[in-house]
C-alpha cells in the first residue's frame, strides 16, 4: 500500500480500450459455444437422457472457460506491453511494487469459490442421475476381456458377445467388471465411461433415448491389442444397439435359445489329463472365434497377433515342438490350454482365465487338429 500510494499505478486509456475488446471477444466466444453445433461436428449423437445434461454442463464450462481465458491471457499480453522496460529506464530499474490490496484479494477469492461451488453442484446433480437413478428397468452385466466385451442378460445362460442390444426408453442398470486386466468401458454417444476392474463391480445407470448403433471404446491400455477394443478400429467389435422393443425382444429370445445349453456354472480348470475323445471341431471353431482370435490368427506360426498363428500347430513338419518344448501332440496342446504358458512371446492364459471347461478344451483341440 505504501509504495502504491507513493507511486500510484495509472491504468491509462489503453487499459479500458483492451477491456472493451476482450469483453466483445468473450461474448463472441460464449455465443459460439451456445450456438455452434459443436457436438455434431464431433459426431457425438445424444443416445441417452443424461448425455444431454453432460453436454449442457460441458457447454457451460467451455463458454465460461474461454471467456475467462480471453481476459486472463489478454491482460497478461496487455500488461507485458504497457509496463515493459523503456529505453529511458536506468538499467537497474524495478517495476512498481504493489501488495496488500484487501478489497481486490477478497473478490478474487470469493468469485472463483462461488464459481467452483456452482460447478460442483451442477456436476453432482448429473453424477447422481448416472449412479443412482433410474432404479427400475433391466439389469445387464458387461465383462471386459482381452480384447473384447461380453454381456450377461437376465435369463440368458452364459455370455452374449458381439453387440449389446437395448430397448429404447427402458432404464438400464449396467454392472461392469473384468475377467483379466483393467479395461475402461466408454460409449461416446452416451457420454458414459467407467473402469472395469477385476474383482470389483462398478455400476452405471441410464435410459436410452435414440435408436441407432453406437461404438464402444476401451480407454484403458489393456495389452497389445488394446486398440482393437474400439468399434471404430475393428468393426466386428462391440457396438451398443438401441432399438424398438419388438426388435430387442427378437434379438433377446434368439440369444436365449442359442445359449440354452450353455452352463452358467463357474468354470474351473481341472488338474488331471483332459479326455479329448468327445471333442467337436465345429463347436471348437465357434469357441476359438470368441475366446482365442483376439490373440491368435488361424495362420502360420509366424503370423503373430499376441500369440503365434495356430493353423499348423499340430500338422506342420517345421513346427515339431510346442512353445513349451513338448512335442506337438493333441494331449500336449490340451496341457497348454489347461495350464497356460509364459514364454518369450508373452503369456498364454490358463483355462480358468480363459473360462474353458474340459469339454471346451476337447472341442478346441479337435478344431486345431482339423486345421492343416
Ligand atoms: C491374451 C492372449 C491369448 C489368448 C486369449 C489365448 N492365447 Fe494362446 N498363446 C498366447 C501366447 C502369448 C502364446 C505363446 C506363449 C509363449 O510361448 O511365449 C500362446 C500359445 C498358445 C499355444 C501354443 C502354440 C505353439 O505353437 O506352441 C496354443 C496351442 C494356444 N496358445 C492356444 C490357444 C487357444 C485355443 C486359445 C483360446 C482358448 C488361446 N490360446 C487364447 C496368448 C493367448
Ligand atoms: Cu481393454
């Protein structure tokens, strides 16, 4: 105060001119955020109720944030020029020293605090809608795997793979978990994202409002084929399909019939040798597509995805031994499927992690044995 009284800082005409310019720019940026179809440019349809609330909050934050940014950055530039060192200043000149302006400090504390309180109030309101409401509707589970998602529906045995279908207008409670590493389930069109953590169940709730097909994206690096857990990179990977009740019912009863003979019992790897006599190659082929193809190609040994290509695993003269050194026989392949194996390429998961029953192993070996 003492110095500033002795040597008062003058805010010249220039200060008020740039303030006027910044005010116009700030208003223009606010108008931009509220008027421009930003979410259309970003190709973000609004597929659920709360997505619109998230967009409103984001727009509010972008608008107020860019208006503030214009003033803060603008004044830095203005003051750097207005109070620059002049040629006429002595070499040891120092700038005007100002401190202790209680009135100013009070306002620059109160205004941001009120603003942050307002933002948290608006955010918690939406968070509550996602975490707690709606209470009724269907309960679905999604399980993250390397490198795909599977889904469990009420009264459907086993897991549904491919697409997650939802009837429009019906509230959904979605429980998320993982079978192996941490994944993160993100549907941009829903503005919803949650981590999938092994051993933990997290829940999100929403009500679909827009009929369509929307990509699911994994946003947590989960291994070498993480990037393919993005429906836009690998179009065979999972999509959320929101449809009318009749189409949903048709799809749902289709899976009910398809999975009628699938066991819901938790699969545990048995320790003894697996009986391979009842293996069915066709069943093994379907299983391979869902459980193995993320890591293995049906091609020569050298065609590596995560693990080696498996087309010649049992009938390739140049591949007499398996990765664990044992001779390439059906029983030894079964042993790798049962116990897993970690070698120079990485980790081949065991039967518990891959959720394989003894019958699954027999079917898979029959399939691999049928490849030439
Ligand atoms: C997470 C990736 C991953 C999954 C899923 C996976 N594997 Fe593997 N697998 C590997 C890796 C990596 C290896 C090689 C390990 C090493 O030697 O370093 C391997 C090795 C193998 C081998 C030995 C190949 C050889 O030539 O010796 C067989 C057979 C095999 N896997 C079959 C399967 C089958 C069948 C499934 C599906 C039930 C499956 N794997 C699922 C990663 C995977
Ligand atoms: Cu993932």
